[in-house]
């Protein structure tokens, strides 16, 4: 199945969806957002990585930043923080450059490696887009963490690719239905920038809509 460009979802949304489907729906369907210290720090770190005017040549490596990517089969689009093109005998042609190049995408994150897989799914989605755009197979990608100041190499397995495809399929189903899941409170809610919008603890007692309705009735 291929999606129309008008139906593309944001690649970065997969990390929200994996973290919390309700959070993803609030941001990408209901267009709600709130900043906290984590999101602000992350934005500051991405400023250099996302400077589209920075293109570097380092011997046999071409480095591009803020590279737009998309996939018709995922129905997704976005930008890669950094993509390194390494001169290689088994690579792809790049317009305006001689020789062949292998492709190595890198995602920048502010913190340290997570136990959960949100970051891995995001770089995997970017990699799938690059594979489709350049008609190639990319065996590895990397995530650079600001706290550890090092790259973590991610192997692009078939299982990982399938997990990304299944997740985007589910995301499209939610989006088409304009469906926002109900609250399911957990400890991770405490660090979420949307907790004051989501009101997760109220989910233990009553739906948010009912709470707001009662609050309005009390004001009248």
C-alpha cells in the first residue's frame, strides 16, 4: 500500500506513539502541545544539527544536515538530523558527486540511551525513508546522545523494519478515525509535557470530558 503525500504523518511522531498513544493523538490529531525543560533542551540541541546550510566534506565523507525524507509506503515525512554519505565501492550515485556512496543516518538526542525503544524506532523510520528514496539497503544507523557524547550504532534488522511499518499503519488508523485513546496513568506521565492538558490522574476516577462538564456546571 502507498499513501498520498497529503496523508503523510510526521516521522518524529513514532516516538510519541511508542511512549504513549494518547500523547501522540493529543499532539498530532488534536494539535495540542506544551513545553517543559526536556522539550526545550532538546530543541536547543537540534539547532546546529538542523542547520540546512551546513554541508561538510571530510575526505571521503559528505555530511548533510536537515535532509528532508519521506516514504510512500510508510506514509511519513520529516527530516534527518545528519546523514553521512561515505564513499564506497558498493553504494549509490549522488547527484553532483563522482563515485558511489553508502548512507549512514544519525539522530541527535539530548539525554542518554533509553531502556525503551522510542529513539530506535525514530531513526529506523528515517532509515526506511532513505532506503526507499535511494533504492538501497542501509544496514546501520546511529543515535548521538548529548549526555554521553557518543554514538550508539543501531542495526537495521528486518524485525525492526516490520515493527516500524506496523506502528505507522496503526498511527494512520488512529488518524483517519481522529481517535484519541483514553487516559491510562503511569509513572511516565510525571515527565510528560502534556500532563496538564491530558490530566492523566483524573482518568482513575472519571473521563476528562465529564470532569470539565462538571467544572463548568459548578461555575454557572
